[in-house]
């Protein structure tokens, strides 16, 4: 056989593949890990350093925008603002709501000292029950020299009005101010012993030296809690639970209801403080308030006659607060008429604060009538948790200011249960439940 012909084709041998370089992969992984650590460090630094600093700046900025201070000093973590006058309660409420809604923080206004002319307040911040220290220390102060201005040949003290008032309210308040009546002169009575009555005369003086080793008792100052229970006069089944509890409670009585006279007798016989819970016109209309109520359509004389009749029927009332009245308390003329009756009877006004636009504080200040305002509504929800939380807030306010006023309602059986628990713990909590006369005094 002839030999096979060569085709000239070469047979390809398999080529061995080179192993991949794992060094590049390691570098990528290490780079990613380094980037991750750097990012984490930045996040931690932002969270612990930059964010608190930014939060502090934002909170202070909001406070300054609302107060509109005359001058500001911010150094060493302490913000001090000089105001043009004593801050109105509406301004404080605006700051409280702004900080609470935007940052979830509660603001407490601690009065260090103060009057209409000069004073200092410290603002402290809380997250739940814990103090929030990030904003640092914030102080406001005012020092206003008394000025006199002449208008219509009448000399009156100049007053800083709340910027939250609308023009109509401002004009009405100014009108009241310029018609301010002359102050009532009060006699200073001094107790004088005659020679025959003086029990100290001819008594031999003895010097008694106390032993030096006797330890002085430590007096614990207790914060005052005033509980005001509204809506006495209604024939609620739960009313007897309050009256028979033995707790030191102030009752706000609505005049002219079926059980008003009966409750008045029970309350006063038990020695409780009593104020009148005067029905006043709410925003939703006169149909939603009792028949005998102060309405914005009434004349000054009609308002005076109605409120005077209330006090004549319940003469042991120490003062009054508003029942409803979200519309009436914003009307300067109406409040001037109502509070003028309080002034003539030498009583006081407790603002239930059913409206943030209430002018009761300014009208009372103009007329020289003692004014208090509600700090906490205790039973907006009839649950133990809500009422307990409200009591915690009330006690917190009392410990910072010295007293606090909480308002509840006669129809709540849960409220009286919670109040009894706190009364039993009053020594432990260093609080004292008092009648409202104690706050006024």
C-alpha cells in the first residue's frame, strides 16, 4: 500500500490556563471594608457630634424667632435673651407647642424670680420623664423701666401686648386699659395690745439655753398640687365618690342646675374650697352651653347682673373659672365685664384655657385681679394610663415652679381612683394637695 500523504495540518495541544490573580480581589474587599468603616465613622460622628449640635441650633433658632428678644448672648452652651417685657402666657404656649410638635420635647418654664417690670425664667427640656440636655441652658430676662404715656389726658402704665392678638382684640384691650379705674385703697390693720390686754407685761424673763447636741430637724419643702373638679351641680352618679373621699379638692360649681344647691351645701359643709364654674359661649355656638351663660351678644350690664346673681346665690365662692367659653374668653369687652365683677368682690379668676386666644390674663392684669391658669387637664381620656401620665406631668411642673393646677371632671370614676393613689403617696413624692386658696395666698 502506498504511504499516507501528509496533509500539512498540525495538531493543537491544549493550552494550560494561568491561575487568576487573587491579589486584586483582596484589594477590592479591603477597600470596600475600609470604605464601610469610614462611612460608619462618619455616621457615628454625625449622630454624636454634628446632629446634636445642629439640633441645638435649630431649637434655639425657633425659640429666638418666637421671643424676638432685644439682645442675645450665646456662649459656653448658655443662651441668654433679653426681652422687651414680661413674656405673655400665649408666647410661652406657642414655644411649648412648637418644640413639642417639631422635636417631641416638653419645655418647662422655671420662674427664678419675676414681676411685670423685671424677672428671670429658665427653660428646661424633657423627653418623656428624662431631662434632655442637648440645647444647653436657656434663660430669658426682662428689666423694663416704668414709663408713663398720656392719652386723652389720662396717665396709664405702658404694657407690652401679645403679638398673637388680632387687631380687634388689641384695640379692645387698649380701650379697657385707658379706662382703668382708680385702685381700691385697702386699710392696713395692725393688731395693737392695750396695757390691760398685753399678756407679756410684768412677765419674768428667763434665758433658756438649748443643749448643743440636739440635732435640728430637716424640713422637706413639699410642692403644692391643686386639684380642681369641674361640673359640680350636675347630678352625676359618681359625684358622691368625690364628696365622700376626704381628699383636699377644690370644686367648680355650675350655677342654676338641679343639684347645684345640694352640691353647694355638701361642698361647703365639708370645708372644701369652692369656685363658680361660669358657663360662657363656646366657638361651636350657644346651643352647646347651659341656658344661663355669658354670651358675646350680651351688654356689659347684662353680664354684670348675671354674674352678680350667681355670686349672691353662692356667697362662699372664692372666685370663678370659665365653663367652656372658647369664644367668650377671646372677647376683651366680655372678659372686662366679667372680671370687673370679680374685682369688686375681691375674688380671683382661674383661666381654664379652653382657647389659646384667651385675653383673661391681660384683662385681669389691667384690673389688678389675681389670676391663675390651668396647667393640665387630667381626664381628657377616661383611662388610668392617661390620667397617670397627666399626674406625672402635673407633679413635674409643681416641683419646678412650687405649685401646679390640674383640672378634672366630676363624672370620672377612674379619676377619683387615681387621685386616691397619689394622695396615699404624697409623702413619698414630697407633694402636698392643697385647696386653691393656698395657691392664691
